[in-house]
C-alpha cells in the first residue's frame, strides 16, 4: 500500500469510530453504546492494532489503543463512551502525525525491503567458542544466514556503530549470547555480566524488530538487568546446543523457519 492508501484506510476507521461514538444512547439511567455497535467496535480495534503493526512495525499507537481499549468498558461489560473517545483520539493523533510526515510510512517500507528473512544477527561478547557454536547451529542446522559483525567487511563504514547499523537493518531476527565477560563490584555484591556492547545491540534490535523477534541465550552465572525480563530467554549450562530444540521452536513461532 502507498502512504496515501494507508492514510485513507485510517480515515475509514476514524469515520467508523466517529459514527459509533455519535450513536451512543443517552438515557436517565446512563449512556450506552448503540445497538449492534458493540461487536463492530471490538472488531475495529483488533483490525486497527494489526494495521498499525503492519504499516509502522514497532510503534506506540497500537500499545496505546490496547491500553485505552482494555480500560474502556463500563460495569456492565460494554464499551464506554470515554473508552471509544480515547481510542478515537489515538487514531486521530496518529493521522495528524502521518499527514505531517508521510515519510514514516516510506521509511518503514524501505527498511522492510532491506531485511532478508534468512539473515539472523548474532550478538556476542568475548566467548568466541559460544558464538562460533551458535553460528554453526544457525547455518548448518537451520539453513539460515548468520551475520557476525566481526566477520563482515567494513562496507565503507567509518565507525563501528555505522557498520553495525548497516548490517543489522538487513536482518529479520537477532540472537544475543550473554556470557559472563565482565565482573562488576558494588558495595553489597559482585556479579558477572555481558559486555556493554552486547547489551546495547540487544536493546537496539528490541526497538527495531520488536521483542518477539529477539532471543536471549544466557550462559549459567551471567546476570542480566530486570529491564530485559520481557525478552525470550534461554539459559544453558555449557553448550548452546542444549537449547537447540527450543531455539528452533521460537524461530518457527516468529515465522523465520517453516513449520515441520
């Protein structure tokens, strides 16, 4: 779809939600959604969430709609006037932004055209044996293309971050291997954690691809931040191959590998 077609589709949803809002019935006992509009409203919200994700990728609008929708029901279990108003407000705010900056939609399409389904970015620290083991699993077992930054040519990039972004944007999925590389000491404890660059790259992919397209493999005794709790995690004792079945399952669930 072109940016104009996408905006036109949002306008259609805005019009439908406005109609539902105007059709609320006001009585002495309260304000109620119009007859037949309840199931339509629920359907439109589900469609909108999918449409935002399909056209914008990881975005704040779909999350806002989920929040407003979840909290927008009256005590009888029907959509409230305020709930519909709030969802409509999110749609209108997004349309204002997209009309002002339609390049957001063009950029999303350009990013997706660069991504190759078989490209899997491998994020790693100092433990060379572990990333080489993961590379072999991704390449030989899953028949995918592992992207390891240190093995890629510079491609005209002047800095490491430029090189990282150049190759990262071609990948559809990322797997981070957290190994106990750095010792951190505080007044109360001493613990081992992954290298800072590994943590940064993991966060970058979560923001770009969404947490559902990022996997975290942790070697035993490696500490992680509580903020990373929402990412798929798999702990292994000695070898990554211990988790090969689970890794395959998550790649299938993400659409990277076909179901067998």
